[in-house]
């Protein structure tokens, strides 16, 4: 919490002085300062109640994922629960939950979302239906067994065929 409070203040002000339990800064400044006002958007990754409270207060975008190696079904249930918790925390502090974009770290699940266009749509679609509007695609071939990897041609098809379809479907 303290680190986010300091960052938020430093991005909004010329100088920041902050005294917390763990962090202390005196006349800290970011040079050059941001041209975005009131500050650049913050994406906060959060999964548990404590970090979701911080996201409710400071995030412009919230990022999550269900957990390593979980099925889409399990990811959906966990993500829906966390999203509802974020909504509750926003409401408690008087913030409109709709002000926070929702993003999901995809590619660390048991599902093979990169194996075909259908697999990709079947993974992304249900998450979009529960309010996820942004995706971060994690792909490191060192972390996945060969049957979970995709070839470059499939990555290019997803990028050139699937992403434009999804963007047009959910951007209106």
C-alpha cells in the first residue's frame, strides 16, 4: 500500500514527502514529470483482499489470473469472485467499479489457448463475458511442454485474425 501511495503522489505532484511504517521519502521528484494528468494510468495486479482494496482505491486497470495450471472453468470462477470483491471494495469507498478496466494474464493455465483459433476464442470469450476487457498474453516456450506450445504461424493467425475480431466485437 505505501509504495502505491508514494507512486501515486509522485506522479501527481512536483515533489512528495511521505512517512509511512515502511517507506519514507523527503522531497522526492520524478524528472521529467509526466505530461499525463492527473497521472499516467496505473495497472495493479491483485488477487487477495488486501491487494484488491489497494486496487479499488488506486488502479485504473486491475490485472489478475486464477492461478498456475488451472482450467478455464476454475479461472472463470476465481476471476468472477475476485472481480465481485473488487466491485464491493470500490462501492465501500464510493468509487464506481466501472472506472477500473479489468485485465487477465493469459497463458499460464492448463488450457491450450494458443493451439488454434477456436481454442483462443473459447478461452478469451468467457472471460470477456464476465468483464475482462484486456489480456496480457504470457508465452515463454521454456515454461511449457511441447504439447502446450504454439508455432509462429498460429501466433500470427491469432494476432491478425482473432484479435481484430475481438477488438471490434467488444470495443463498441
